C-alpha cells in the first residue's frame, strides 16, 4: 500500500488479488472465535500453524468463513502487510460506540511491530486520511491494549471510551472517558 492510500472498507467481496493465506494462520491466533469458545491471542486448537492450517476447514465456524484480512482482498495493501511478515493484520470492525473503524491487530509476541517502518508512517497517514474523509478511527490492538492512531502519534485508550476532536488543520486529539455514558454526553455537546 502506498503511504497515501488506505484500505478500502467497501472492498470485502474477495476481489481477485491473487493472494492466498499460504502458511499464514495469524488470524487463527489473534482473533476470538465465539463458536469455539476460543479467546483472542491463543492458537485455535484446530489450527496447525505452518503445517497445514485449519484442520476443520470444510466445517469451520461461520465467523471464520466470513473473515478475510484486508491484505488478502485489498490491492491497496503492499506486500509488506502480508500478516506472516508484518506480524499483524488489518481489518474493519465496529468500535465500542458502534462506529466503523480500521483495526490493526498485532501479534503480542511482536508488540512493537506496528511502531516500526514502514508501518508507523503508513498508519499516521491512514489515520489522517480516515479522520479527514470518513471521520473513521484507526485502532491498534496489541494483546489487551488498544491504541487510537492519530496523524501525529498514538494514544492508549485501553478501557476508555473516547472522542476524536479536531484542534487545528490536520490536527486531532483524543478525549478519553471512563464510561460510555460520559463519552455519549460529551459527543452530544
């Protein structure tokens, strides 16, 4: 992906990118699978990483069937974003206030992966473009920690509800609240 482009949330149809999971099973480790009662950041008992992948692929749960990381389906993401290489993957999801957000899920065994180049610079550009154009937020999840990516830095928002407020041309700040109600009241002002 070029630094100026960001993944396209509308491109979820599995457009022909020519990419395949190959030996990557990172989603089988990082994502929770409700149907299997699998918590996040643990390997699925049905996964054989780098040795065949999912052993129940034909009968895998609905959430697994529906998931595709954006590196697989978005031509905008460069090869540096291959999850097995990057040790993280990109997808869209809803934040705790119901807004669609761009999520980067980082392997906790490589917690600094997102802060390295070329990722750090690209994440700052995505944050700016997403806040400017779509009013969408960009999140980084590293194990139990959540960071809100802003165009100039990242703010930890673990356990907090937040709003993003413009404070100048292409400048934004995060305002954090302890409860959803506090954040909703502040958003209504």
